[in-house]
DNA sequence: TGACCTCAACCGTGATCACAGTTTACGGTA
DNA sequence: TACCGTAAACTGTGATCACGGTTGAGGTCA
C-alpha cells in the first residue's frame, strides 16, 4: 500500500480496486476505449500506479457485467458488439429506459425537474459551440439521461441501466468522438426537448415515446456507419455461459 | 495449482475462479444461503478447496452484481433486501420478464414449446408428490422460467434476468425451503398453465399477464411473511455507489 | 455482579512470486 | 526474398505472505 497518493490527494478511503473499477467504467461509458482494444492487466496497473491485484478485481467485475470480454486465449478486450447484439440491446433499452422515463414523468419532484432542465441546457450549450468538446457533450448527455432515470424513484433500476450503457457506450460514444458532425444533428435537440416537456407535464407515455425516438435515432446513426460486424448470432445462443442449465 | 482434481475429475478446462463463481451463484439462486449470512473468503476457500484468490474474484463479481454486499466493516454478507427494494425488484421483473414472456409467445419454436411443457410437467409432478423435494421443485420452476425467457430469442436479456433472480432468489427460495406448505398453493399451477397456454397460442399479452400473476403471487407470499425489514429507502438513493455522477 | 480492558484470532486488501500458455520478434535456412 | 523454428517477452491465473482493522472472548478490577 506504499504506492498510493502520488498526486498528494487524500486518496483512498475506498479500496484501490474500486478506484480502478470506477476509472475503467468511466473510460468505457465515455467511449474512450476503442471496441476491440486489448486491455492488459499489467499495463493498466502501470498506468494507474497499482499492482495487478486491484486491476484483476476491477476487470473481473467488468467481465462479469460483460463490459469487457475474455477471449478464448484468455486475453481481455473491449467487446466488439455484433449488429444482432446491438439491436437486442437497443430493444431492451427501449423497454427498460422507457419504463424509467415513464415513471419519472409520474414521480419526479420539482428538484428533479430543475436538475433535468439544467443538464438539458448544458448539453444544448455545448452542442451549439463553434468547436464543441465531445467528452463534455457526452458527459452532459449522460447526466441528463441518468437524472431522468434517477427521478423515476426506482433505485434498483439504475444499476441495470448502467449495465446497458456500459455495453453500448463504447460503440455509441467512440463513434461519436470520431465524427463530431453527428453531434450537430437536429434530432438530439428535438427528442430531448420533447422528453423534458413530457416529464414536466407528467405525461408518462409522451416521455417514453420521446426517449424511444432518442434511442432509436442514436441506434440508426450507428447502424448507418456500418461498422458493426454482421453477427452470426441468432439470439438464442447462451447469454453469458454460466446461467441456469436445463 | 496443486490443489485441484482431488476427486480425480477431468476438472478445470475453466478457471478455479469461474467454478467458485458458478457454485456461489447456484447456492444463491436456489436459496441455500440465508439472507444476512456472513460469507468469509477463507471459509469459502476452505470449503471449495482452493486458495482465497479465486474466491476473491468470484465474490467480487457477485458484489458487482449486488448478489452479495460488503458491509461498511468490509465484511461480505448475503444481502437482506428491504421491503422497498423487494417491491422495486418485483416491479422491474414485471417489466423485463414480462417483455421476455411476450416475445417468447411470438417467437418460440416448436422445440422451445416442447421444452417448456416438459419443465412445466416436471414441476407439477414434483409438487404433487407426498413429500416434495424443495430443491428439485425450485430447480424445475427455474428451468421452466428460463426456458421461456430463452425462447424470446433475445440473448442479451438473459443475463439481466439472471441478475434479477440472483437478487430475489435468496429471499424467495430460502423462504420456500423453510415452508414447504407454500409449495402446495394452487396459484402456481394455474399461472403456469395459463403461461404455457398463451405461449402455445402466440398470445403475447396473455403470456405477459399470466407471468405477472405468477410474479405478483410469489411476491405477496413473501410480503405476507413479514420478514423483510421495513426499509428506510425512498427509492431515490444511489443505486450502487459508483454510477455516473452530477 | 457488572463494566472495562487486553490480547488473540480472524477479516479483507495489496503486493509479489511462480507457473503455464500464448504471442511476437528475430535470426537462420532454403 | 520468402519461410520457418526458436527464444524472449508478455499474458492471465493461483498461491502465499504481510499489513492494518475489526471482532469477540477471557480476565481483571471496581
């Protein structure tokens, strides 16, 4: 434990493993790791100035959530979603995040609504800049979405949605990062405005539909790129390899 | 690695950590671990005849999925759900598993339907016995459900549902294990029959409704026991402590 | 008898070594 | 120049030791 606090921070009330875990989550969600990229335990350990042990634990957790995958060679990589997987995840997002948005419209407090409007405005402002910062725009968009989901008042829902974002984040945001023009598309603004408006009015169905347009719009943007491998995947293969048998 | 294959089995094409992970998952889902029970790394390691290292990795994964929780003391326990958490999970199950059941009704193959009927019959047979075996009944029920969900043809959905069962399994099944009379309740049979019938007919809405009755029935059975702590939980607290901030 | 202190056992965490398997790069050969 | 085999470097995995912290039991003192 002598390798801590290099930057002079108060550092760890938490464990090193949790910090590595949180850091890798950020990188994945923000699309700062390229899909398909190799992730070496010792390399990450070196970058974050810890031993391999905490990195092992963090990577193991991310593998359990399929945010990282181990190849048959036992090499760890950022997963490269197939087109079929991407479409499945989009369909699930429509159900789960749509449910959350609907509940948010019914149960949001005044403070929730204010926070939602704040993140919406911040995202809009970043987008309108002459040279928008992709990282900042992505962060604002994420904050907007999760403020909505949090407003649903169903705490158990958040980790599930975070798990979904951990899967699609690399695809969605790594692509966005490389093509800033996409950030300028008009759809974003309209979908977000409709979403916020519906939540303000307590219109659950409207919120669900507006969010669905947002999700589908982003999905179409990705599919149009044609970068996702075709996927030999029929949807009935095993989900994770350790599920209930029979 | 010298501590393997004591029973002379071909043993590990996989890793020790994965075996421990799978074993603990089984125990949790089947309700063989009491909610609130302490889980010591060294104790588990001793029971499964491995060092603490693979156990650490397995437990870490389960903690990441909130199938186990670490107390502020850093002790690891089987989570004891609050009433509020249990109700949230039930609501999410209605949405997610209901979606899967509906899709299964639309997309199931003939082989899927046959397998579903097989598991339904096995469960019914076990239930009708003079001295039914709780473990076997639980396994049949689980197999029935997951065969339905698998028939939905959405592979990405399965790990999510497994995550939900990992949370509620200890509560649902540990309770059931201690009160075999509950296994005799008529509701099970009716709900399952309606579910299978709807899936056979391609009636998505009917399948969703039948499954909802099954889930709600089980939830009411648990709530009637009154063993769940009241839960100071307002549903807007942080979900897992490492999510997106703002 | 009750409260307090002390020490031993145990807890999770991090670092490190050992090992087997894979990948990669280099040098010799055809 | 193209190919192939070998050796070095690196991969994840398991076991083990060291450490700080908590827990719980035993004994002592008021």
